[in-house]
C-alpha cells in the first residue's frame, strides 16, 4: 500500500515506484539542498576571505620567486665536491656584484713585491741616472730615474730617450723611503695600468699575507678589471699568460736589482671558504664632461675657424683641436669635437649622445623639453688618482664644457679591517680567486661569504622546497576560490618529471601532495651525474626551477587576484543558478537538461500517472 502523509489538512500519498524513479533522482539528487547551502557558504567565504587569501598567495609566490633567484650553480673549474659559491648578504644586492674567477683567467692583483727596507736609513744607491723597462703584455714603458742632485725635471738625458721618459730630481742624501716614493710616482705616472704603493709592516704576512719583507716595501699591482681574458680577447691559453705578464728589466743602472723584486705566486686550488666583512664603501667612476644640449639641425653659434680645448689627465696633457665651418649645424660641430677628442689620446673617449633642451616655444603655462644632442667626453680606464680636466679655449663658452658633469673618483672599500682603493671599482679577494665589483656605496659592515657549493645548493634546494610547500598550503584551503587548475600551475612541473625528480631527492607526499626533500639522495645524485641534476633543475625549457620561475613571473605580472573565480558566479542560495564556471560544469548542466527532458514524459494533468510524483487524494 502506498504511503500517506498529511500536509496543511490535505492528505497526500506517494504513488508506487516505477522504472522512471531513478532518472528523477538524477534530476533532483539528494544533495540538491546541500549544494545550495554549499554555494551560499562559498559566496560568504569568498566575500570574507578572497582578498586576504589573494594577498597571502601573492606573498608566497614572491617569496618562492626570490628563493629560486638565489639558487646558484658553481662553475666547473674544479670538481663539484671542491667547488665554491659566493653568497652576498641580502643588503648587498644592487650594491656589489661578486663572482669566482675562472681558473683559466686567474691573475693576482699584487704582481710583484720588493724586499723590505728600513725607511729612515740613507739609500746605498749612488747618485745618478737609473733606467728600467716595465712591460705588461706587449706594451712597454721606459722609465728613467735621475738620482743626481744636478739634473732638473725635463732635461734631456745622456742617452737621448725622450718618449715615456720620467725624470725625478733627488738629492744625494735620499732615504730608502724617498727612493721607494720616487719609483712609485714614476710607475703611477706611466701610461700602463700598473699601480705602485708603499706598504709598511712590522711582521711578515700582516698585510698582505704573502709580503715577506718588513719595514717599507713596494707592491706593484694591475687591477683585475684590466686583465685580458680568453673571453674578452679571444685568445687561447698559450697566449693568455703572455698578454698579462708584468715584467721589469734594468737597462741603465741596477735599480730593479737593488729592489730585489719577486713575483707573487698564483694560488692553487679553489677559493678558500671564509667570511669577508665589507664596509665604508665609496663607489668610484671616471671623470666625465657633458656639453649643453643643442638642436642638432639648428645652425651653430660658434664662430667659424679653428678651436681647441686643453686637457690634462694624469701626467698627460695636450689639446683637442677641431674646426668650425660657415653654415655648420650643431650636430656636425659636436661630431667633430667627439672625433677629435677620441683620436687625440687613448685615455679619452667621446661621443655624441641624446639630450633634452628647453623648447623656444612657450605654451602659456611653461616651457617644455624637446630632443637634442650633446657631446660627452670621458676618461678611459683612469688609474688611481687620475682625473680628466678640460679647459675650453676662447669663444667656446656656449658649449658648457667648462663645468664637469662628473668629477671622477676612486672606489674605496674596507675589507676585513683593511681599506683598499681601486680604479675602477673591482676588488680582488683571496689572491684573485674572488672578485667584487662595487656598484653603489654603503656604510655599515655587511658580510660576504665563500662557501662549499654542494652544501649551499643542498640548503637552497631545501629552502625552495619549503617555499613551494608554503605556497601550496596557502592555496589548498582556499582552492575553491580560484579558477580550476590554479594550484596545478606549480604542481604540473613536478608530476611531469616525477621519476627523475625522485632520483634527485624530490618526492611528493601522499597527503596534500607536498614535496619531501631528501638531502642525502640529492648529494648522491650530484656526485653521480651533476650534469643531469643541473638539467633537471635549470634546463631552459624543462628544468623544474625554470618552469616554476616562469609561472611565478606570469602570476606576479597578472596578480593573483585575477585567478580568483568571478564573484558573479556565486549568487545567493535562493537566486537562479549561476552561469557555469568551467567546461565540466557546462557538461553537467547539459546532462541535467537532457535527463529532465527525457524523464518528464507524462501528462501533468493526469493524477493517475505512475511516474512516482506526489498526487492529491483530497475529497
């Protein structure tokens, strides 16, 4: 017998079940009201948490991106088990760039030392002329020292050598310190990128650690920024040493023999692990002059004829000569100045550059800027203390070259308590195995570390794994707030290479599919096949870290909030169903409509229909 129930005084009965009942249950599933409730809950969740969730996920994406950017793979000059990495303090970012010097390009900053002298003692050298050749690679300078008390600066020497001739007048009672100062000044005034300085120490190896003499000694150095490498010169190893060899030879007198110069040795093996405290850094740069800006097509206001600009840089001086013709425009004149400056001296470079000038047109509110041209004149590879100075001749005030745009300065930095000066700002640490290029000054002490490469990589892979898991933990509880497949943007690179990633120690956990990192397995893989490990992580197309970083860049550019489901797809529970959000929902909706049309094939006015619907039995 059919079941009966009473509703508002009306007796109702449920007709006997038929074969069509199952299809109706598909139309009105038991979870219908649960689904309505869930949609209401989701809308409430969206309104309350979506903005904060998007912000948290955005933060996790940026954190993962920064951690990935910190991952470094060492160069392959040494076995991976003995390779090193340079690690900067985060506050050094954008202030310095640091690197390990490839073994094939390794050169010491200090190339030669003299023996130690008691500075206050009188020299044992006889008064007179002393000459020696100093050569770097294929370049050579002849340097002359006059140790007599009767020859003045600039006088012709007995052997008639004038070019690169440097004469110093010194009395016969010269001390050892004064001799060293004379040699230092002569070397520093030469055209080669060689610097000399006097170092005083009371104990062997105090600074620098391989200076054997005590008292006063000379150190001869070549800034590593000027070292010719196989890469920048395209030379093979057989020519590399010859191009960078610094040598000294007596040609008159025995000054070099008296100094007992000895060459420093290149270090053997990888960089030493250790900590460098960097402080009191002052960035340097070459002198630069920049003219006023001019309309390149406008006629020049300079008078026709020959003109000159006097220049001085270090011990070198001369004139930059150029000519102005009637009818020349400013671009022609500026080009002539640039060409004349560049061809006058190897220590000067010049070019015509883009600039802005004030338009002669007044808009009624203000003047505005238009494109123009200017000439830039810059010192090339200045040595420590060298500055470019220009003195335009008469009638050239219109150029505006009488005021320097950048006076120029030497770079300075204190490293582990010792202040070093360089020009340009490249500092060589650990006997040349570590390079630090100073880009921006800073005050406080900041650390730079040289660490074991494998240990550092293990640590960074662990941090990257943690960053990935933190991101996944932030997404999963709110996954229903994001468009379908959002979390898989980061998971797909893992599942696509599941087997190989497990080989290097990265494995998904069963629950939540978080990543587990086994450092022992990673270490074994590195020693077994480092090239394969690097390919798995950093391949340009399929590397895990590469793909993650590509996803990070895209998501950060688009903003995480753009990946949230549209709020319009979440109406209240009593409003009509929202538009489908995904292809799956579209398909489900089509199936429901088809089922409804197939199931309701009865006459709605026939109470005797056996479709299983509720019918009235009243009266």
